[in-house]
């Protein structure tokens, strides 16, 4: 996972989980401890559970619609509610809340974090682990596009059953949903810190509404409580035969968003997320699905749209407004998650440098990625135009989430075996049921490829090709650079024998391979015939940990009187800031006056080659990615007036 500079010599930044020292992270728990437990739980409810909180819009409806009786048989209602409830227990509670949240990477979760932890666990780079991590990240972007579309559209479709509007607003549903989503993406650049404080309370109100509606309708037919027994789900699957297997894909819609429990763990800590789920969110969701089932048992016509038909007429508009707000919050959480995953992917060398902007001076996690924001907005609008209803979108939804969950289970294998040192029988006993469950849901959702599941697969495959091309091209370019370069120690000996003219000041040469002479240094000697009094070979490394404490940020290795190696370490969730890191060097006796220091970057002009490396089309894709990568000066926050770029041409 080396990260060569696409636009220059090497990007000075590489993900090196196997070769960098094991660095401790800055403590995470302090920020959590300073906040009240109740405030953390409410905050987690707003950010972590927004996606799963919008599933009642469509999960029950879709599962009933696909049953053999169309939701008209009693067994269908009891069976669907039973399957939904036990999916919440097995997938969300046992797999994520109880098990996977133990596999944290210094407090952080998510597929890429788990990938880095797995790499660290086995102590070397693994192509399999890398491929799994890339697949998980690619599928996450598919989830990031579908979630806003299906959540907001599912809420806005409530207008179809609004008092006095039935049948009169069908043509306006899509434009209203599109308008809300466009507005949501347009405000991303302003940051969401000012609004985020309301996410928790508003989503808490939404879950209370879900639970209240459920209690209200459970009494329509209290026999729905029988659905808490798993045998009704089993009987329903047997009764529907192969169709029951297909229905599982719709049942899975009830647990979409479960991966957010794991991915957002670092923001709130394990305890608030676990408590919020077990004592608030799970009971509210269970009550709501039981209420939907009770309503359908008492009125079979309600199977057509059980959620909105359970809303009393006197409360319809307040519920509709809060539902729309909840859908927007759920979408916001996924968008923010896509920004965070992009930052991690760039730091880990899976994607080229991308412009990442901070939207808050006080909160480091508040970032905005313009390119990703635009990609998500175009993708969401494309989905709305193509699928047009939440029912159609639901077919495309599950495959991205089930795929990401399956990847999490596979990566967990390396953690439990190599890091936790579990025995083979224990590892198999714990992970096999989870893998089997993931495979069942994944296969069921694959059957929906003709109905729309092809979209996240195509998108994921495209992103996989992009990431693989970037990583492979970077490896080829790095190898070629090393082959054509002079070892730094040899250059220093040559300079001792034939000293060049010396210029006052300090020169910093950025490179990802500190053992060879940087191209910029060679060109400076060749064309300008000058060597600065002090020369620093600077390399930025990305560790397999989320964050690196300031006292472990830098490592200085003297080479000679004129040269020093400086390595700056960042976690994969941090943004590099070279001038700030140079300030830390003062504590170790290496002082920099940033305004009298020159930064030298080697910029390579890459040309495709059909005779070596990757196929020609992949060469061209790699070159396209390089040309559109963010400028290293901006990415590393180096003062532009202090940068000197020297170029060369190379083929890949």
C-alpha cells in the first residue's frame, strides 16, 4: 500500500503497517469522559442509529409484499415480524454490539480500521486482507449513495397517504425528495457542527415516536406478540419455500445501518453505543415492528404500506415532519461517514490525494471532501431518476450492506486468530454462525440483481478498479524510482569527494523512500550545482493506528553533518500538516525557520507504456488519477512560496 506521488516523485506518504514501528495512539477516552454519559448516548442515537431508524418506512412493507400471500396470511405477518426481530438480535446485537465492537483499533472501528488492525495482527502485508479492505470500502460508497436516496424518498412518500392528499401528490414526490437531497449536499461545505447538536435530540424524539406508534397498534391484535418466538419465522420460511429465501433479502432491510455501530465507535465510545442500542433503540424498533404487525393482522389492507397507515390522522403531519428530519439526519451521517472513509483511504494509499477541508476550527473530525460530495450527489440524483420509488431502491440497497458486513466478518477472523490468539475451534465456533448468516443474506440479496442490486455491485467494481489501479501503479512507479535512483549514502560519499557550492539555509526534500537520493536533490545538484548547508530528507508515514500522539510524531536520524532523515508519523484518521509537525522538532534539537526553509518536490510526468507494467488502459487511468490528485503543497499544508518543484518523465 505504498503511496507514491502521482504528480511528483513520491508522495512522501505511504501506508506502512508492516514496517513502521508500533506507535501508541493518543488516548481516546478522555474526550468521552468529559462529556456526560446521557449526552453521549443521545449523541450516539443521532449519528449512529439514524440509518436503522428509517428502516421501518419500507422493511416490513417489502417483506410482506414478496411473501406468497402478499401479506394477507396470518403466518406471513407473524413470520415477517419474527424474522425482523431475530435479525435485529443476531446481526445487530450479537454480531456488532457484542462481538465486533471488541475488535477496535485503538478505539476506532469500520472496515478500513479493521483492515489495518488485521494487517497489524499478522505482522506483514497481506494481499488478501488488502483486497478485503478495498472491497469493503468500495461497497461502503454504494451504501453512501443509496441510503440518502431510499431514506428521504421513503419519508417523503408519506405524502401519498397524508389526509386530504391521497392520489394528488404522486407527481411531486420525486421532485420534493430531490430538492431536499440537493439542499443537503449543498450545505456540506459549510460544515454540520452547528446542526449536529440537534441530531441526537431529534432522532431520540423519532425513536420515541416509533415506539409510541408501535404500542398504540400492538393492541389492534395482541396476538402479534407470538412473533417474538423464532419458530414462526422458521415456519414462514418453510411455507414459502424458495420464495422465503428471497424474502430474507427484504427482511435484511431492517438491519441496514448496523455497520454504523462499528464504524462510528470512535466518536462516542463503546459503552454509549451499546447502552443506546440495548436500552432504547432496540426496544423502540421492536415495538414499532410489532405494532405494524398488529395493524396488518387487524386490517390486511394495511400490508400495502403498514408504517404510514399506522400513523393516526390527528398526528400525521407532525410525524411526517419528524420522519423527514430523521431521514435527513440519517443521510447526513452516511455522507459524513463517506468523507471519513475517503480520508482513511487516502492516508492508507488506496486513493490519490484528494482535497480535504476542515469545516471546524475546534473539531478535527469535521471535514468536507468536495469531490466525494459531488460524486454522492450525482449518484443519488441518478438513483432517484432511475428507480423513482423506495420499493425499487430497496432492491438495490441490501447488497452493498450485506457485502460490507461479510467483509467485516472475514477480517475479524485474522484478528481473533492472530491478535486475540483464540484457538481454532473457538474461532470457528464464534465466527462460523456469523459468516453463515452473512452468506444467507448476501445470497438472498444477490437474487435481486435484475431488480437493482446490480447498481452497488457495478459501482463497487468501478471503485475497486480505481483503488487497485492506484495501488498497483504506485508500486510500479516506486519500484522504477528505486531502480533508477542512487542510494543516498553513495551520493553523500560522492559529495564528500567533490564538494559542490554551498547555499545558506535549510533544504527539505520530500520523498517516500528515504534510502535513495530524491530526484529533486539530484536535479538541484545537476542543474543548479548547489547544496544547502543543511539538508533534510523528509518522509511522511501513515501508521496502522488511527492517531499518533504528538510525542511520537517525529523521528530524527542523523546521516552526516550535512544530512538528516526526518520521518513524520500520522494515523490513518489524521490530516498531515508538515509545518506543524516541524514545530515538534524543536524539542529534539532540530530547529526550522519555516520562512527561510525551502521545500523541494520531485514532480514526475508519467507516460503510458504498453510493454511494461499494467495494461495500457490501466496506465491511462492511473495517469488520469495522478493528474487530478491534490497538489502535495496543499495536501501537506506547506507554504506555497517556499516550494521548489523539479520534474522528470517516467513511463509505467
